């Protein structure tokens, strides 16, 4: 009888732990649901001197310079749309303002790279952004190397673990080609399913 009671208690505790884990998992929230690209849009830059920076009152979308370097395509990781950035080797700046103020967390996204080059790198920055003071903290960055992902067919996953200390209005998502440490290469770079998860204590 004792053995039966002990087994029952163990099963009860295990079920409770599983329920707690499931509940904890459900509380994880993507702070950038627009990252699935399904309803995203392109917005104009406000000032040509500030490359690809939109106006504060019209910042809900992707802003690029040159503007014809970005488009939405049907070749998606999930859903029906993904963002594609194209360059013939010229500098491309792209920004997307996200009004989140989390100090610590993780950003992930899926991407494809297609280029005739075998060597080189693309850069994706997270920029702590203030509309009044512009950049207010160190950039958080991931570098994507062509030699690891230049097949044009398979999706690859990238990750940035970010940590900020300064107050700000939000974060500027900032993919770069041929500038800011990115290589001067002809390339098609497709991005989809960006997620930003805040780290909780």
C-alpha cells in the first residue's frame, strides 16, 4: 500500500511540474509579431542625411536606402511573405523601428542568402534608438557569413542576445549590405519570422 501511495505522489508531482512548465512556456511573448512580414509595409525615409531613418510619426514599417533595394516576396519561411534586400554591391541601409524598451532578451530571425560570391559577410544590427538623441547605447550585432549560408535555398536561423542599460524610445532593426562592416558584394538577402523575446527573471 505504501508503495502505491509513493508512486501516486510521484506521478502527481510530475504532472504538476509538467503543467507548470507548460504554463511558463505560454507566458513567453513575441514582442514583435509584425516580424512574420504578413502585413508589413515600406515607409519613406525622413531625411536623406540620416540613411533609411523614417519619420517618428510614420515609423511603422521598413525604411530603406536605396528604396528599390527592398521588397516583399512570396518565398517565405512561414506564411505568405518575406522581406528581400537586394544589392549589386552598393551600400544598402535598412531600418525598422520597434517601440520596445526591454533591457535584455533575444532576437531571432530566419534568412536565406544568394550571391555569386563565396566569401563575405552581411550584418544585422539592433540599435538602441531615441528620436531625440538617435543612438543611445552600444549596438548589438550578428554577422552572417556567406561561406556558411550562401546556398539560396535553405533557411538559416540567426540570433542576437541583447543587453541594454540606457533608456530609449525603442530599437531600430538594421540589416546592412556593403556598409558598416558588411561586405561589398552582390547579394539577395531574404529575411522572415523575426521574433524578440524579453528575458524574464
